[in-house]
């Protein structure tokens, strides 16, 4: 049989018909520590990744503009060739 160990103050309060001030019971919020640790690691990695994207990344609008500029320059260069390159195998 399980016996609960209450302090003298709690036993006196129970005997007097009063609600004990502190019964040292669990709060009821039981968590899986492994899952909590993994969730914290994920949050930390995501925060670090966001900081790296901000620090090193290029916004999509600038990236698209750069790609468009590169394509325009490539076409301009191709149009100014004196002769077309020979295709291998023909």
C-alpha cells in the first residue's frame, strides 16, 4: 500500500477541515523531455537559419533581376558572333 508523506502543517489543516496551503502535488503538466529537447533544438536551428538567410541571402526580386540581366547579356553576346559554333558530331 502506498503511503503519502504529508508535513505536519498539512495534516493539521486536514484535521481542522481546512484546505492545506501547499500539498506538494504535481502540476499536471507532464512533458516528454526528449521531445522538448528536440523541439528546442529545431527552434534554435530555425532561428540560426533565419539569421543566416538575412545576413547572407539575396532577396528574390534582386535574384530575378540579376538572372534577367545575365540572360540579356548572354543573348547580346551570342548575337554579335561572327560565325556560329560548329556542333560536335555533325
